[in-house]
């Protein structure tokens, strides 16, 4: 499987490569770095809208198409939820048209993962400042997901999110009231967090979904592969 990822290079992309190595030789990770807008405040909504613009994505998708992927994921949570569900769907349609293969985005992969698990109530642990974190909650609600609790860690950019550290994420996760039979969502592909999935699931007693995890899971599914046991957490187990 040739899994394509359009990814703003900020600090978490190693999780994609490491996952590809872990699952064996039948998976090849194709990573196409995309431009991000804004410097220290790239998580500001107006910068996120530029990062997720159709013109910007299609420019990079044309390069990805030459790599002949079996699926493509726009692996940027904030750049896919910031302008709502309809825009997220248009992003995917534009990528599919250019690459001639199935496509998705991290935000849509979160929704697909929740539906796969039969979960419609969540708590969110967002790296972003409050305005972007609220936009993520709004996107989920638009998709029929009830956001029961959430926190914003205030990271103004991807690199800042990448440096939050495991202990701060763990402490924040344990402070949230995750709904019974619900899930904890940790968005932001720039924030390494896949190593925390199984420890947090054990501590919290719920499914934990992270940005790079759902992006990989969705990419494998769209490429026609089996996800069973090929990644961390309940998402890959069921």
C-alpha cells in the first residue's frame, strides 16, 4: 500500500514514518510537505484558512499524484476543520480529482473513527488556542458528535504544540471528564502523541484517538488494506 499524506511539517511527522516501519514491508509512506502560513501564530484561524485553502492543497496534490498513491490524507486537523464540514468535504473532492485515488483528511478521519467505534460523545484535548479549539468542537458538533468536555493548551503554532511534552498531555487528559462509553480526542498532527494512546486508554478506560493515528487508520482503509491490529489503541483493535 502506498499511503500518501499531505502534511504541514511541524514536528509530528516521524510518527507516520515509524508506523510504516512497524507494520512491515507492505506499507510505504509517501509524505508531501505543505506550506504553512503564519509564523508564531500559525494556529490563528485566518492562517489556518490559508493553509487549508483549495488552491494550496491542489498545488501539493499535483506533486503527490506523480507518486501514484493508493490513498491520500490531508493530514492537518486544524487546516481541515477550520472552515467547517462542507469545506472539509470540498478539500477531499479536490484532492481525489487530482490524485485519482480515495482521499480524506484528519478531521474527517476522526469522525470516521468515532463512527467505526459507535461513539458519539467525546472530550477534546486540543493543543490550539481557544478560538481554534472551539472551531474543532464546532466541526464535531456539525458532524453529530457531542463534545461534553474539553481543554485548550494554547499552543500558537505546530512547533509549540510539538514541544508540549508527554507529561503535560497526560495531566491534561486526566483532568477531563470523558463521557461513559465515549472517547478522548487529541487533535494536531504536529503533536507526537501516539505513544500515549494505550497508556491513556488503560488509565481512562475509554478509546483515545489522536491525529496521526486516525490519519494512518483512514489511509489504510481507503487503500483497501486491513487495519486490524496494525496500530495502537482500540481503533486498530476493533
